[in-house]
C-alpha cells in the first residue's frame, strides 16, 4: 500500500512538472502573439524612430506593411503583396526574396503556434491525470510541479536573456542560424524594404515587450504556487 502511494505521488509529481513546463511555454508564445498583433504599438514605435523621414515611407504605410507580415504569419492572408507609397511613388512593398523568407518565417511561427496549442491541451490532460492520482493533495502537487518547472525554465530563460542583453545583434544572428537553413534572412537595406521597416531596435523592443508581459504573469503564478505550497506545509505541520 505504501509503495502504491509513493508511486502515485512520484508519477503525479512528474505529470504536474511536465504539464507546468508545457503551460509556461504556451504562455510565452501567447505573450509574443498578443504583442505583435497590436497595430497601435507598431505605429507608436515608428513614430518614435522617426522612420518615415528615414525611409521615405509614411508611418501609416509602414504599419500596414508590418501588419501584413503579421497577418501572413497568422494565416489570415495568403501572401505579403502590398503597394505602398515611397518618396511620392507607388511601389510594391516586398520583393521575391522577402516573400521567400516569409514562407520560412510563417512555417516557424505556425510550428510554434502548434506547440502552444497542443502543448496546452497536453498540459490539461496531464494535470487531469495528476488530479486523479492525488485528489487529496492536488493543489500542493500542482504547485510543487509548477515550481520545479519554473526553476528549470528560469535557468534557460536567464541564459537566453543574458545573451540577448549583452549582445542583441549576436543573439539575433544565432537565432536565425538555429531556426533557418538558408540565408534568405540576410536582407539588404538598399534593396529590401522589409529590413527598413524592421530595424534591429524594433525586434529588441518586441522582445522586451512580450518578455515583460510574460514575466508579470509568470511572477504572479510563482507567488500563487509558493503560497499554495506554504499553506499545505502549514496545515500538514498542524496535523490537518
């Protein structure tokens, strides 16, 4: 009987840790998705950069162009074709190389969106299984599993965050080498308008924005998990 209880405890602990890790990954992608689907934020960014005077394309057209890219990644449109006005002339915003690169970007984005969606479903299934095994102490088991997953994720996040903070250009280059198998991401500002409306500072601000949103929710969940674990230990200490 005792062995059975220990086995259930161990299995439930593993299930909640994995479920929590999957949930954290899902939360991270959701934060990114919410951040890049904010049209008003991009408008403010372009205004802050003074982009129109630099590239000869209005902030309104630049925002429309970047949102076209977002819509394409999300699957809301089938291509990135868009006409904008550059230095007083109507031009096709994106060229063939940029379109080919966005095929890769869309595949990567859709892949991570799938990881988020199916990961969240798997997390719920694992949590439900853990509940069946540990009904009497599920809150504690879930809190403990989340804290273990958060510790592992925190180490990974700290390493990546330190890399990005110390040298964002090197981080961004390493990111592309990791996820892309060709050099289509190496765009030229002289010929590729995509790189003009997506300067490095924009990507840096996006990372900071969705990272901050994620960390706020992550910290709140940590507090709840710590409180639940402490409450369980206090009750256990008093024989409840």
